[in-house]
C-alpha cells in the first residue's frame, strides 16, 4: 500500500511530553485497499520512547503496520465511494 504522509510536528501542549511527531496518512491509490475507508487517517499523540537511528519515516511505517495488524486485524479496507472525490 502506498501512503502519502504529512508530518504535523510536536507543538503546543504535546511538545512537553511527546517525542515523536503526529502525522496523517493519505491514500495514494484510491482504487486499492487502504488503512481507512475515508482515504485518510490521523495518528496523533502516539507515545514511544526515543529509539536510536529510527527516522520519522521508519516510525510512521512501524505505527501504520501496528495499526493494520492490531486494529484492522491485518486486513486493509476499500476506500468508500463517497470519499473517492476527496482522494484525488
């Protein structure tokens, strides 16, 4: 699955207790299974200890993989037709 990531940073109140930036995942190929029926998923406030040599890119990959494994039980979903126009 291809995903477009937008890093949102750590600002405001979250900056004092969060190490990793929040990010949003956007569908790239709306005709293929994705991690959300809307074509969008926000990942904010995820806590993980700092890990040497783990880049923000690798962090996003690990968070998304964990989400798909735990929350979606390993199965991606189709983007719903009503959201296809916003995915273009």
